[in-house]
C-alpha cells in the first residue's frame, strides 16, 4: 500500500475531480473514500499482526502510514485495541 496515494491521484486516474469522485464513491459503496482506505489499511495491518513478527513501525510502513503515532491512534479507533493488544489476543487464538 502506498502512503503517498492521494485522493487527487485516484480521482484524476478515474477521470473526475476530487469532490465529484468522493460523491460517486459514497453513492456507490455507501462509505467515504477515506473510511474505505482506512478499512483496507487496518485489515492489512491485522493480517500482518496475526501472521508476522514485524515491528510496529514495519507494519505501519507496510500498510501505508507515514506516522507510527497516527497508525496507533487509527488502529485503536477502528478496533478498540492497540496493535500490541490485538497481536497478543490473536496470537493466543492461533496457538
């Protein structure tokens, strides 16, 4: 996942301006582009936390976040757990 992927780039590649792209995306998928992208990144982070021993900064980078602090806050907001709590709980389930 690219951390530098911007809404403008996605909209341009789709042939729309940002505002219209966001409107179409929300109508089509019933979720904002931003929330959709966050969901993809968090799902990828969950998988990495469950299946690898990557450090947090490596997971953060792999799923497209430039800031570990922002990743930690976003992950906790999305899952209700810190990434470390999530890893501990899910590693136990798979053992």
